[in-house]
C-alpha cells in the first residue's frame, strides 16, 4: 500500500521566447514568460461501504467522521461512509452473496478468509497491515446481576443447572465463537483434556435458554429484557453498556482468557470495480493512527500500537491470555468446532 498521500504543488514552466533558431526583433525583448498551468483538482466525491461486526458501530461512527475530515483537509476529496453492522458470520455471508463492501472489519480471521476463498480478497491480506491486519483486540467477560446472587466468579461457576446463561449463537456471531473458544481454553489451558472441555461446555450451553444472533442482541436480551443470570460477551460490550448507563454492575473478567483478534481487509474485487482502492487502503491504515487507536480505547477495545497501549495503560484489567494460534489457528479450529458435524453441532444436539 502507498503511504497516506500529501498534496503536490506544481511550479509553472518557464518558456523563453528566445528559442533557438527563432528570429526576434530584439534579443533584449526576449524575457521569460510564465504560462500558468491549471491547478490540480481533487478527485470526485466517493462513498466507502464498511462492513463490520455488531459491537464496532459506536467506535466507527466517530472514526469515520475523523478520517473523512482529515482526508478532506489533506486531499480536498470528500469521502462519506455507509456502515453495515451485525453478527460477523452473517456479515461474511452477506459480502460473499453480493453486499459490496470496500472494507471489512470482522470478528475473526476465519471470516475474512471465507471472503478470500470466494475470490473477493487477494491472498496475503494478513500482511498488508501491521499486527496481521488486526487493529484491535478484546476478550470475553461475564455480566452478572447486581449483587452477583448466583456467585459467578470463575469459569467453572457457569456449569451449574441453576445458572441461566445468555450467549450469542456461534453459527451467526463471531463473538460467540470467541466465547466458545474461551470456555474451551478455560479447561484445556489449565490441565484439562478435551473430554473434560466437551463436558464442561455442554453443561454451560444446556443452561442457555436462547442464543441471540449477535453480541448486540445478546446484550439487549440480558440488559433490556432482563433475561438470564449471566451474559458472556465482548469486554467492549460491557464497557459500552457502562458508558451508556445501561449496566452499572461490575463485570467479571476470568483468567486465563482468550485474546480476541479482529482483522480488517480491503475487498479487492469491490474497490477495483468502484475505483475506491486509494481511499479504502488509506482508511484501513488510518485505524492504526494514534487518533483511531484512542477512539477504539475510549469505546472499549484493547489497542495494538505502542501509542495506543500507552494511552490505555490502567484502563483494562490484567489477564493471562491465550490465543487462537495456541489451538492451531482458525483454519483448523473453525472446521473442528464449527464446521458441519463439528464439536459445536455435537454439543448443541446434546444441550437442547
């Protein structure tokens, strides 16, 4: 990708009337003449479509405005944004089925890889931007009721028939897949084997009366509809709910926990078709700037740049993290857990 462009100013050419072989009345009269060039005009207005997972909307509402203002000041070009937000799995299918996204920011690399396999994104997208094209991280937390009446203080407390769990559906929500991986790692990363992990997760999902389609809807079920004793969701959702005054009870962050990685990619086939590649790539790079990283932090995301981490110091609880790479990466994990007939399908059949 080319660096964020700067304005270029052209000096007018100096043309001499005393050109070689030209007969002049008076050589002394042959002074340089300045012929002004037309000023370079900014490119016409463009609209970028950003497709992302549900919980990023609050951050992107602000980031897109800041980018558009800075881009206008630097290049003279007007850029507007259309945003589409929902469960990461649903958003992925929508893009593959024809939703023309210039930029995607999805809940997991596996979803971007599906768009790549559909022929819309070129191979190697992970190396186009820093940190494997991942501008933010988060983790999984537990919302509990005021006073924590069910005494939910560890992962193990979720495997209790008297605890009603709310979590989104892993078939439609990327955040829910991270929830699943967090539950799996809570056992396997602390000495338990896969048989114990299956038993534990089956018990947790038996306690889930509903499986909302995405993280935002899961929060609405727990916070607004007063369903459930505990909600598993993004740390970001808990922070936003507190900021909005929707939920003031302290949330629980269990350790060890999964460090979620939410990548961004330019959709090559779309930007080349629409002529938006330059501004789309600039916007994707902008997500790593101090301005964008601060906005992400303020909206509950864990930053990835040194400047962002310095700004976030003291704002997030310390956690012992594991990553999807510790399980072999999303390629194998997605197939093993969420593919047809995989671990999720087996557990879901037992838990219904």
